């Protein structure tokens, strides 16, 4: 029923909600504090170089190359910094899809449809073929309707309403608009014929075809069919919806379309695939196209979600136990059977293995206050609320938890097993250094300027914390300059950080004139200076 299907999708959105948008390189330049605010995101474009995202405050931002004005910013300027799309702020996006032009279409919580970007085939549904630089309401035939889902092919768009009707517009060379002709459709038109009086609950588009799942589990397709992607047993294009008769008696609950292949999920967790297969995207174990639905072997695992995107030949699925499978074109390789991955969501497959690495649907990041284990520990560092131990350093307190220190550090495991004190004084290290060390035990990261990292390197050496020592060395390397190079070299020698010593030494030799004029060089320890000159000479620093 429709209720069951909508419940299936709400569960699906909860399952895929703990997402890390950092897997998409286009987000790599965003600072952590901005990434934390993202609640929804979409990556699209011919090289996965366009992105839209919605923040916790319902503000909508875009960044990327802005091909055809697809970022909706009112101009054609590319932007490496996120820019706000004012007209969409506060709209609450519930569905988003994009074409290859690209054009972008969204549905809002109020059931409105907005579209922008490439419009060479009227895929924006506004009756023109002028590109749309800002999001515009798609109004023809939709004003009295509430749209819940949108799907785009390369240059056409379909929309699903709350009462189970499908509207389509745009490019129609193969009948993908379902109007009974191959004339492009400039404004939304209801897809009727066989779908008249039927209730559709799920839609998807391949490059040049459209699919619809009904509330009774039937599935219909129309448009381009030369690879058999309509599942009708032939290769003829269809200008109106045709039921996939081969799935008679099978209850379909979700459909997903790749570039020229189709995946369908049944209510019992089985997957059927049909269409193009030159990359193994059907998962049948071979590369032969299939014009009829073919059951896919998923090792008896019940599937709860199938994923594909009209821009690629990649397929993915998620099992009831949370495992993620992938097949098809995976970073240039043809994987002809479902392959078990270590991913936790189908989105990760597209981020890491699809070409281009775009999102197959609107990503939803969990909006509640759930914290991961790592986030929870980070939050509790130096918080007196439930702390059971404090360190006193330079007259200041640092609040920690004995259990965590024992788990994370061999030194503390020994020390705290021998004492039941709730306050320990530290004299050997500064407050700044000791606090950074304790924070590292909670976060796995260090947050210190290079000069102070020397003190932490001393501590890491003393406590035999090999990884921390390595992190300190990396921090020091990043902060080396002509002024501090000798100081850092001296520290590296003192704490036996061989890798760092070599790095600092080479820097000093490469900047020899400037380095030898610093105060640190003038104050250099005699033995170290002798050693430095000898080594620099062997290195060829004094050759004419």
C-alpha cells in the first residue's frame, strides 16, 4: 500500500542519515564548523563539481563551476566559496534531482516545484528554452497539486504528486515524457494512458527513459529502450507507459535507474535488474544486456534499498543487516556481480566509486542531537560535570576521566592502578603542553602551534607515545621558517626524532644564508653547531 511504501522511505532516510559529506571532494574546502551545519546535500555535474547544501537553519548554499547557471545564483560565475541561494532559504527541500545539462529540480515540503539551469529542451517546464539562472516556480498544471518527489533524466523531468499522479516535461526524442509523441514537452503534462486512475508511489529516470512504481506493486516504463532498459522483452522505444508484464505477481516497492539500466526492489527484499550491461551493472555475473527483468544473486541477504544514478553505470544495494553491495562500473573496473564493501551507506559507493562521483539522491544528514562515540568523548574533555580526576598544572585544572586515560595510554594505566587520588600535580610539563596531550587522548588530534609542539614532542618521547610523536613532527614540519629552523632542529636532535631532524637539516641547508644570520644560530650549542657544519659540508652546502 501507499502507507507501507512511505514508511519504507522514512526508514530508509533514517538509515542513511549518519553521513559524512567530506567523502565528496567538492566539500573539502569547507571549514569543519560549516560542515557540521549541513543537513542535506547534493553533488552533481559532469565532473561532480557542482554542489548544493541545506544547513540546520534551512539556508541553502551552492558552490562549483555553475555550468549553465545550474547553481541558481542568478549568474554564470563559478564559485569555490559557498554562496547563498536566497530564494530557496526556508523552503524545506524534500526531493531533488538533476539532469546532465545540468538542470536542477526540487520539491518543497509545501509541494511546490522549483527548477533552474539548462533549458535547451524545456526541461525547466516554463514554456521556453532559455536557461534559468535562478530557481523559478514550475506552475503550469501543478499549482493545485502537491508534489512529493521529482526525478530527472538527461534533459527531461518527471514529478509525482500526493494523489499518485505523474507529470512530465522536457526532452522527448524517445517518448520519455510519455505523451504519445516525440515532440518536446514545454510545460508539465500529466502522464495518463495506462496510468489513468492508477496510484504511483515511486518514480525514477534513466538518461532517456522514465519508470513508475504503483501502490499495487506493478511497475511501468516509457521512453528509450534500445538497451532493454524498460524490461519489456524487446528493444523498441515506448511513447506511453507500458507495464512490465514479466514481473506479474511480484510486488515492487522501489525502482532506481542508471544511465541505461534499471534496478527494482521487491517487498520480499529481492532485486531484479534489466537493460544495458557492458560494465556488469546488472550484477548477473556477465556483460550481456537483458531486455527482461533478471533476479540478482545477493547471497540470500534481504535487500532494503537499491541505488543507481542516470549519470553512471554503477549499482549499489543495502542489506537488512546494514551491509552495502556494489557492482557495475566501479572506478573504471567492470564488476559483474554484487561485491561486498565496508561502506555503511549506498551513498559512499557513489562518492568513492562512481564516475562521475555524484550523489544518486538528496543526501539527508541526521538533524537530531545524536553524537558519535568520538564526538561524545571530545565534548566531555576538560568538563568538570562527570570528571573523576583532575590534573593541576601551573596552578590550573584539567578535568579528565580515569577510565578513558587507562584505555588510551599505557602510562596512565600503570599510574592510575597504583593510586586512587582524584588530583595529580604535574611539574615536568607546561599547562599548554599537558592539556594538549590529554586532549589528544580524547580526540586523536593535536591543536598547537609548531613551537609549542616541541614541548609535546618531549612529552610524547617521555611517555613513549609513538603516534603522538609522529603527529608532533608533522605539526612542526608545517610550521618551519628561517627564524625557527635552528630551534626546531635542536629539538629534533634532543628528542631523537630522526625524520624531523633530517627535514629541519635540509631546510636549514636550503636557506643557509638566512638561517645563519638568526639569533638562534648565534646561540647554537657548540656540539650541535660542529655537527651541523660537518653534515652540511658533506651535503655540499659550501661548494662554490
